[in-house]
C-alpha cells in the first residue's frame, strides 16, 4: 500500500455556504452569497473573495489509476 497522498486544488463556484473562521477571534463565520459580514462574536467586519475560494482534495493515490484535473 502506497503512502503517497493526492493533493489537488481547483477553483469552485460557490452555490451554498462557505464556513470559515474569523481572522480576528477565530470563531466560525458563515458566508452564503454575501461577501461582507460582521462577526457575531467580536463584531469585526470580515470580507471574503468568493471568486478565489479553493477546494482541496486530500486522499490516497490509487496505484493503477491516473487522474487528470482541469483547472478551467
């Protein structure tokens, strides 16, 4: 069994909720289609760039299967 890991990054279109943490206090903050929110815990204004949200896939690399990911 191989211990290699598959690391893939691609751009994602946001169609649901993006859950992240506040950069000031670290508590969770949810973004839907809004790009600016006020943190409910520390009242800091938080901005997210929904065009630059990345999706990462971390998993084992299959030994016999090759995978090609398009970054269009």
